[in-house]
C-alpha cells in the first residue's frame, strides 16, 4: 500500500487520519464536558436544603405595629402587621424621591392590607437591619436601620439613605388562611 | 536527560519563549510526557498501567475533595453523612461510588503495574530507584486506602480500624502504648476518626510527591521494554507524544468503560454489606475481612497460628500474633530487596525459560491463592492452605529467584529493539537480512 492510505498523503489538505483525530478528541471532549456538570452541581444546595425551602408563619397573634422574626432559607425573615400611622406615613412619600421606586401596595401584594413580609437582610452587604423588635433603633425614617454601614429604611422597608442599593427583598408568599402565611 | 536524539523543545511564539525563560514548565512537560521523551517502540499493553495509575491518583483526589465537601468526621454524624451524600447531595451517589470503586480500580491497576515489574524485572539496574520509590508509593496507598475505609464509620470501618491498629499492639514492650497513641483512646473513637480523615486527606498529596520522584527517576534511564535490552539507537524509540499519548489515551478509554460499568451497574460488588451497619464497639461482624486488595497480606497475617518456641521447651521466642504481623510487613518489605535478590543479567521473563515457569506456575497461582484465602473464613482447610501459600511466597523471593538467576541458561537476546520489532536492524553489522524479509506492515509508517 502506498503511504497515502496510511494517512500521510494529502488531497486538498485533507488526510484520512484527520477523521480519527476529530472522532477521538470530540469523544474525549464530550466525556470531559459531561463530567463538569456533576462537579459543578454537587456544590448546589442539596435535596435536604431545598426541602426546607418554604416556611409557614402564624400571624394570628400579631398586633398592628408588631413584627415576628422567623427563619426562611437559613436567613432572617421579618413579618410585620403595619400600624395605620405607618401606612399613612409611607404612603405620604413622593415615589419620585425614592432610590428604588416601589409603592407600599406593590410591596404588600394584592388583597393584603397590612402584612409586610420581607427578608431581614440588608441589600448592601447582608447584615440584619435593626428595627423589627421592640426598642431597637429604627433609623431616621422610622423603619429599619442597618448598623453595619448605616443604611436607613422606612417602615415599608424601602431604602431611603445609606449605601444599600435596593429595598429589603419581599419573598414570594401566599395566605394559607386568615392566620397563616406560607413563604417560599 | 534521556537520549541524544531526543527532540529539543522550541518555543513557537513570543509568549512561550517568554515563559520558557521565566518558568520552563512547558519544556518540562514536553520532555516528560511530550515529543521530547523517546520511548522504546516495542512497549506492550502492560506498559499502559503507569499512566492509568497516575490517572486514578488524580481521579481519587478530585472525587475525594468533592466528598470532603459534604462529609463530617464525627462519630455522631459520619455514618448518616454518607447517606446524606448518597441521597441529598447532587450527584453525591456518583461521587461516593466512583471514589469507593476508584480505590479498587487503583489497586487493580497498581497490582498489574507491579506484576509487570516482576515479570519483566523492571526493578533491575539501572532502574532500582524507580522500583524502591514504587514500593514506597504502594505502602502509602495501603495506608491511605485503609484510613479511607474507616471514614464511613460502618461496622467494617470500625472493626477494620480496631484490627489494623491492633497489629501495632503486637510489638513487644511498647505495643499497647503505641496502639493507644495511634487511636487516641482505648478503642477507635471520635479522635481516631478525625485523625484518619486528616491523614486520608494528606497522604494522597504525599503519594503525588513520591510519584513525581518515581517519574523523575524513570526519565534518567528511560522506560524499560518487553525485550529487556537497552535502547541503542534512535530507531529503537518513538517520541512519547503522539505515539504513547495516543496509546495510553485509547487504553484509558477502554479501561474507563470497564470502570464505569462497575460504578454504575455493580457499585457494591466489591464492598461488604456489613459496612452499611453503623459502627458498634459492642458487636463484631461474624465474618470480618478487609477490602479485597488487602487479602493476600491478610492471608499471610492469619497464616501464623503457633508461637515460635525453642524446640522441646515451653520458652516462647516470638508469639504467633507478632509473627503474623512481621510476616505481613515482610511480605512487602521483601520487594525492596528484589533488585539484589534476582541477579540474572537478563531482564525480560520472555528470555528466561526457568524464571518464566516459576512466574506463571509458582508466583501467580500463589498470589491467586492468597487473594482467595485472605477473604475465606479462618478455618481448615484454608488456614493450612494459607500457610503453604505464605511459605511459597517467601520461598519464591528469597530462595527460588536467587537460585534461578544462578543456574538458568537464558535464551539468546535480539541485537536491538528494532530487530525484535522488524526482524532486522540495518544498524546491526553482523546481521544481513534482505529488506524483503521484513514483515510488511509490522510497524505502520508514522503519519506525522
């Protein structure tokens, strides 16, 4: 056999051995790529963590102005029944003056007059803002104050002053009944 | 390093040139496993297991690091952490089974690598240091594998730890103190589990370090080959890349199919069901054995059932327990002396008729028997068979090999590796074979 058959010969620059190179390398490539998926996703939340991803909160004993601190997905959750004075105060603010423009209605959701649900996690770098418990510093806007870097939130959890970029996060939640909400 | 005709690394662009001046890592790789390393052209498939062993070391390190992210070395939770990995962690079942079976496959590869060394006398000068470092790697692997098996904290883990640390208890005078120090208590406990986890994490990196020395030592004389004669000329070699990178890659793919089959379809075939029972210091499993790769040495350990006494008296020189321990360690330590026990100037078993017989009909059946007996129940006839196999094992290395190397008449060796492949060697002045006699296609023309 001439050496052409062994692959050294070229016809328009194509060698017969190119095929085996491409086949071998692409098989190895697909194999390596399919190993990457498990290697990466093993660091994602495991099934037991995901299974604990909803939290039910009993709000029947909440008086207007009071808050409950709960844990939702390993982070603090503030559930508050807003007082009439607080609702009036935050509704009086001109939306145009806000850094993250949101009305109280948008934060409460449809069919919800006063139950404010938000993560107790400052949107700056993740500290827990003060203001949910009795007697805690509420900041300059009668809402929440983050002691780490001085972010001030109003009673609706909207950022008013300081380094935090956005309002406190409102997680998805629904009313299971008059007295129980399910977060997540 | 290596041979005069080895290709020299030449940086192709400005960046590689700059790199070569500052840190010649590409040059190192080129000379180690690239075109700059000339390798005998006649290596058979037994020479693939070195690269495979390197692969499995890396594989065990990668899967082990993943598992360590999800494991907790605490006796309260370790057992349930394994279930957590199996059930909750994304692809945790795959990593756990791949790591546990990876250990077995690492040993399969390493045993074949060692027995390649036995048959082709890879331990002989000038490659003694490669062999000695290899035995060190094997010892480190055994320690690592043993401690890894303790981590799931099942019944076999616990009792394996107890029995193996008990070996040190056999040492006269200091044994008990040493054993207590090793486990950090009076029986394997939380302290034991923690230190074993720490060492199980550390040792693979120590192994990787010794592997680098092993490869470094290999690159000084260059690879051995199935004829056992040394490389004489350029036509005896081909560059490692692309020839052996391609062959090793192909064989690795083939071997991984076998490995993947076990991981995905028979992941528990090589394990023991008792290890799915949580460790209990109060009850020993009815039939306790180590993992299969320790069977031969476990058989040797159990073969010693009587004390060594001064004949016709009751004076005990060495207790049976200690004898077993000494024999077990000696079974591996004897490998360190192989380069000096086997004095035959011929390396390859292919040219040593007597050695070949004792290898295939002596050592191999003996090892097969020890593998079987290590997993068998400690009762007759298995004890007696273990004793016979153990006796033969030591006879082979200490008596048979040295005697064979004195009395054997080896077969004539080919002039060169080239001649052994092509049937002729143009460089051999004494030979005069017409070119037509060369078998067509015996060695395909290199494509590039």
